[in-house]
């Protein structure tokens, strides 16, 4: 301040804190008071005579903002200049306090008045959207969590949101996380596993409730779509399939149609048909199957005399990434037609017959056969053994009996069971449910009857058991049945040994190794490596400074276990303006100006999410404490100044009133009576800087009491 224009000689100016203020008044009013509403009687409460108040010009120092209150000098009443909305004045502060500084002129006298604006429950909780949509795989395990939208209530304290409730349901429960200043966050927790085939969607109502009396509420509808996983195998609609096909039926003829259904959705429920892996090449030459319709179609020449029936294994498979397969045997009986003429074989023939041969002399013995069956193969004019004797008569009176000798060849156990492959690899999802079946390759044995394959045995494993189906004609088919759910995170691969035994004494055996690779589903959320994260950061730290690094791991595989980091949905814009988060490394980086005077602490919600089709997310709060540095000079405001000073003014006369705000810092004053280096330091002297008169020593150290309220100082005349 330049005082050189004053005609006074020998006047100098120093900073002095005014001590006449008689303390503070505190009033409490409710918000929404109308314009002109009385706050309190300042004159009465301060003990100031109304006449003195008028003479000395009582007023409120409002600074640059439009004042909310005014004082009536006639009665000393403090009243509201306009309707006051706490949410407008104090935004989200829990305690809304207006600090007023009042002044009486000539001589200067300062009083502080604090008006607390009490909150009314005049707002209801409100959600950002009317509905929130979630997609959850039916393979999600109990305990999986899904963050829901926060409601917002401008009211404060107990009038703000106090609790959340979810509508009654069988699968979900609600958990509330208290984030302190950031309020309460609702999280949906899966309590019972979902089944899309039972119910494909769920609708819940989330309610936010404040603590007012009466309580105000707000609701949002939670729409949950249950996403399908391949947990159902195709099921044939008939227990048995059989048909009769006449031999010589032309190629392209449909023999029979099989049909299977799958309760799953999309590709997981789309069924395709094929022959089983054990169907022989001869059958594949005679028949074909339509992969879409399940029709078995004639492909080659069907001959009853070659084979009179066929047992064909049909496979119904879905199109899931790890398909489920079901098998069914179709029996096709071949009908005979009379398509073969009798075949005559001359068993014995007399090359010459004497003319004196007697009647009944045998001329020839003929054998007649017909490949057809039934009436189609019956030979007329021959005996029941299809043998005919030709003699000299037209009619044979005493047929010649012919005897055939049948020789049975007995089998010996000279072959062991053999599997088509030494090793069979299966891919089974960890979401597969107990009861799922997986057909295995059957062993073959060149021996027949009781010496062929009679039984299978599986090495012990708590997750699998063996089932064997007897398909007749010495054909037994093994299947692997899941009896306990798999967990890839516990065991990735199961190695089993399947042994086939024949019926010999002693039995012979053959082995096949079964390798079960457990494929991953997204059933594990990311887990942070620490229970709590906190860091200290100096204000004004340069852009790009790494503050702290969070780390989370996910036990799943591939994209299901790949973790990315992001800010939580509720992180304020001011936080996003000051910090960046590396989505790959989890490093929180300075991205804006960090100012201790703006905020000394940040609580940042960090989300760790995997990249699964149905993302699983975990939250963690990171606390960043800001360290103050000395980067702010005092802010000085001249609130009153005497332009003219009487010649006979006494030392200690007030020249000017100054307000300034400052942290706990040191300042330097320089004047005619003070040497360079004199300082004001925090101490205690009733908020007053005292400068002795000129009779005191020239170098004085003065003390100032530190206060969080605006302090006042004066220029005094010291002559």
C-alpha cells in the first residue's frame, strides 16, 4: 500500500491484528426459509445499543459474492435476503456453515457470525437410469459380485441415503459397501447358481432409502439376462429307433429319421448328426446320414443275402465350443425279396445207362439251392433237404436220403483286446454338470463269444465313473460319466486308464490312456494382492509421476484370467482430471495439478476386471494423502482504509483494516522501526501483532496466533 501521497511526515505503516472483536455468534436456521425470515438479533446478542449501531455504521463484509443475509439497523435483526437452498449453497457438504464478518466503524470493531443451514429432507434418492441391465453366465458360481448403480440424494447427514434394499428373490442378495465421503455402494452377490434352461431372465427392484422422517425412496429396475453355457447334452426323443428296409432299395431312399433336442441356446443347443466313431466302413458305404435332419439314407446296394440287419451308432452333437455328444443305436432289418434263382449242382451223374436198367435205377443226384429266404427260397419237387434224385421214372417213389456232417470249429483265446488308439484325449469344460456322459472308443477282440471283450475297468478317479452298454453280438460300449464337478484352477488335466478284459481263463486285457483336459470358464473374479492401498503424494508433483501401483490376479485362463484396471463408475470427474490409471500395469499416474489446499486426501475406487465374455469385477479403494508444500503467499484484502489522518492522531490509531488468509507460514515485515529479518511466527498473543512505540529497541520479534478463520490486521499511526 502506498501512503507516500499523505501529507503527514513521519508516518509509517505496519500490520497489526485487531483485538477488539468480542468473539463469535452462532445461529442455526432451516433451509428453504423465505426471503425476509429472521435469523437472529445481532444487536441484542452482542449487547450493542441500536443508536450506537446506527452511528457507527454496522455492516456485513460480503466480499465479491452476493450476500445471503443483511442487518436491519433499526432493530439489529439479521434476516435472509432471499430463499436459501442448502444444496445450492453448500453443494455436497455434510455441514453447511456460512461465516459472516461484521464491522462497526469509528472505531473499528469486528465480530464473526456463523450461520448453520440445517438440512430438510426435501429430496428423494434418484438413480441415474430407470433400469440397469446385467448379463450373467449361468456358469457363474455363488459369491460372484456385480456392482450396481449408486443413487444420489442432495440432502445431507441422516437425510441422505442410509440403506439399499433388493426385492425378494431366490438367487441374489445385496451387499453394501460404505465408502465414507463417497457414500454407500450397492453390490449384487450371487447366492444360488442360475439355470438358463429353468429361467432365462430375472427382474429385481433396487430401492434406495434415506434417513428422513418420513423416509424418501427411489427405485431402479435391475434386468438380468442369464447367458447360456453348454451344460446340456442332446437328448433323442425316442428310446429306440428301428426300421425295415427291403433289399435292392434304390440309393437316396430315406430309411428312418432320428431327432434329438438340446435345451441350451444358440450354437450350444444346435444339434448335428453323424455316425459314431465305431461305425465300420462297410456300413458307411451302404448308408449316409443328413447332419441337419437326422435322416438315414440309402447310399449303396442293399442285399439281404449279404447281411439281414444292421446296428448303426448315431451321434447327436451340439455346436458348443466344447460340444456335448449323445449316442443312439438304430436297428435296420433288411427285408428279403425273390431276387435269386435256384442254383443246381450235380452231385452225381451216371455217364451211361444200360438199356436193360431196371426201373428205379438212379441216373443222377442233384443239389438245388436258393439264396432267398422263406417261400422265396423254397424248392418245389425236391425233398426237405433240397436234394433231388433222377431215376428212370417220372415220379420218384423212394427218395434217396442224403446226410450232411456238420463240424464245429472251437475258438481259443489267442487274441487280446485292442483299442483303436493307445491314447484318447477329451476336452471337458469345468462348467459341465455331474451326469454328463462322454462316449469312449470300444476295444476290439478277434476272438468270438465269451472269449471276446466282456468287461471294462477304469482307474480310480473321484470325478469320473465308467458305464458300459451291452449292444449285443459281443459288442460292449464304454462311456465316461462325470460324477463330480471339475475345477480347472485345482486340476487342469486328469489322466485315466481304461482296461478292456476278455472272457478267457485267464483273461487277456488291453489298455488305453484317457487324457481329460479341463477347459476354463470364467468362474473366478480378480483378487487384489493387498487388503489396502495407500500412498503419500506431494502437491504440485509433475505430470506423469507414478503415485502407486495396484495389482490383481485371476486364477482363470486366457481372456478369462487377463486383468485390466479402470476407475470405478462413481469416481468423480475431479479425480479423473488429476489422475490417470494404466489399464495394463495398474499404475495410478498424476495427470493434473495436485493442490493440497483444494483437497488433502483422495479415496479412489479402482476396478480390476477380467476379459471374459461375462466380465467379473472386483473393487478396491486406494487412499492418496496429499503432502502440503509452501506454495501459497498470504492473500490480503483491504476492507477499510482512512484516507485522511488528523495531525494530532495518537500512536495506535487505526489507519486501515486488512483481512488475509494464510497457512502456517512465516512472513517478513520491514519498516522504519524494524530491521530486515524481523518475522511473524505462529504463537499465541490473542490474534494480535503488537508493535511497541519508538522508545523500544529497533529489532523486535512479534508473534501471531494461528487460526483457521480469516484474520484481521490494521495499519496504525505510530509517531
